C-alpha cells in the first residue's frame, strides 16, 4: 500500500509490470491501483526468450486465462503486452505471443494488446550505449525526440540508501575508505556490495562518473559515495523526465525501470529501495511530474570559459484551464552565488500539458572564469504573485571546453565524459558559501499506524541554499 501511495505522491500515473519479473501481481496490488487512480501496463511473463519457462503450453494457457479473468475486473488495467525485449516474430515465439493475444482478446476485448515492449512505437531509451550515459543527459531528448511516441523503459542508477546497506553489508566492509576512482578496484575492496548490485557493467560505470562531479571520490567514504551517486541520479532524471514531458503530445509519456527495487540490492536503477525508503532521485521525479512546472532547455550542462550560456525557458500546465498572466523569473548566479543576470516576463501557460511560449536567456561566461559551477534559478508565479513552481539547474564550467575544437566536439554529438579526479566538485564549492536556515516542524497522529510531520524551512541568510 505504501509503495503505491508513494507512486501517486510522486506524480506517477502508470506502472509497467515488466515481463522480466515473471510474476502476475496479487489482487491487493490491482485493488490499490484502482483506489489510487493508477493505470497498469500488464505484461505477460516472457523476457528475452522464446519459451514460457518450464511450463507446458496447457499450463501457460490456464495461467493466462485465470489471470485475465482477474485483470478485466479492474478499472486500473490499461493495456496488455506480450512481454519484455524479445523479437515476437521469430520462429518459436509466435505461438506463445499468439496464445497470449487470443486469450486476452477472448476474455477481455476492451483493452488494447501490444506484441512486446519495445515494439512499433514505444522505445527503451538506452541507445547509444556509450557516451550518452556518462556525458550530458540533454542528449536524451534530442535523440528520443518528438518522433518517439512513448518511452516505455528508461532510468539511471545509484547506490542504495545507507539505511539499506547497513542491513545487508558487513559492518567492516561499510567502514572501508576511501572508495577511490577505479571501479574495478572498488569491486574487489567491497565484494558484498559488488555481489548484491545489478548489471555492474552499466550501473557502476554510470554512477561513478556522475558521482565524481559532486565530490572527491579519492577522499570519499561509502556514505558520501551514496550521496554523490544519488545526486547524480537526481540531476539526470530531473532533466530527462521534464524534457520528455515537454514534448507532449508527440511523446505520450514514459515508464521507469525501476520505481521500486526487485530485492535488497546495493546498487541499481530504483527510486525506492527494498525497505520502502525513497532515494534522492524520487524527489526529482516528483518535481518533474508536478502539475504546473517551470523548466529550461539549457542545451548542455557543461560549458567553457568565454562561451555564451544560452537557455530556452518555458512552463508546462497539466490543469484544464489556461494559466493567464503568469510570471517567470530567471536568475543566474555565479560560482560565489552572486546574482549576475536577472530577467522577468509575463506569459500565458496553455492548459492540457503543452508548453508555453519560450523565452531566451543568455549570459556571456567570463573568459577568466575558473572551473566550477554556476546556477540558473527559475520561478513561476501566478497573476497574484503566488509561487507555483521553482527549478534550479547547476551548470559546469570546465577549461577543456574553452578550446573551440573541443567545444564543437562536445556540442555536436554525445561524447563520453571522464571521471573528475581533479574536480571541479559541486559540494565543496557550495559548502564554502554558508547561509542560515530556520525550521519548524509539526507532528500529527492520524491513526494508530500513521502520522504526518510537516516541516517548513526558511532561508534567513544572504545566499541561496542549494539544493534546497
């Protein structure tokens, strides 16, 4: 129940039951989806294969029949799919997919059926495998653009919460430090983490590179690696989800791989761990899914000294009425968090999820600007001045991109980035500019099992408190 309520609070409205998990869910799951207004993308348990496991065709048919008799009674059931990531047209698999289709159509003619995922319109947005994972995530919406009908699988990865790692990893292993820059040496130093992680050739590499933008892995302990990797995941998913959302109605949506973990896994793709605890990227997805959202297409997240930073700023509105007379404020803050650019304008934000008119923001990056991070802060308010949405981007300046040739290479195609062994690192830059915060909290007991804590935090200092 908590997992599905968390999905709703996160702004999700469709859950894909991937054929690779090889299970049909319980009645409780579908009942809770009904109650929470969640759509179920229901796949049969076929994955990368041409056979229904050890089952005979008779058993396979009976299982499908009994399941569809349950599924069809639930308003949450939205679409039937033959399975995950196989070719439904090769010899050997056609009778299995054909049987699925006929059983589902015979007992439930109201829902559409798709042969496989991906197949004929939906995509699993992982290509190209090299470079795009490790470099600038802005390339995702350029490659999977308005010609992509639906992104049915995509995500990034990070290390799981320390609260989970303390349950599944020996204490002595958790205390080893530093984690270092070398992924292969890390696997040898932390064997239990290695053995309890998923798809190491993908997930470790991606987590490592993006984590290295936040702090010095040469000095980091495991708790810092968790934080850095989750912040990298947060940065990635925030950009990609909102950019795909901005392509509506050409791009109809996306589903996660994965919302929750398939087990007590130390490093993987999930937003919520095995114990039900949200990770940092959970909140980035929630913000990207908010009904009214302000955002920017910055083109790139890495820039060179002497270049001109450019962004296209606009807003999205899922409500059923136009947001008239809204105001958008765009501020750019330098590496010392001092204001260097300020722009405010009025716009109408269309209803129904299509983007508002765009507004260009530009700032010449000083040619003597050192390596580090500057910030673009966007705020959307209604005509009465009530804040509706805020979005902050950090943007990286690296000396390499001062070279016009290297800059052209970076901006013309996805380029594999390098682990930042000498920086610049985001967290120490921010920690060097302290501010003051005040907070209040109120506690309300709702039942014997549940309570709510409401927290308000106010910045009373002289500088923004990124990433708050």
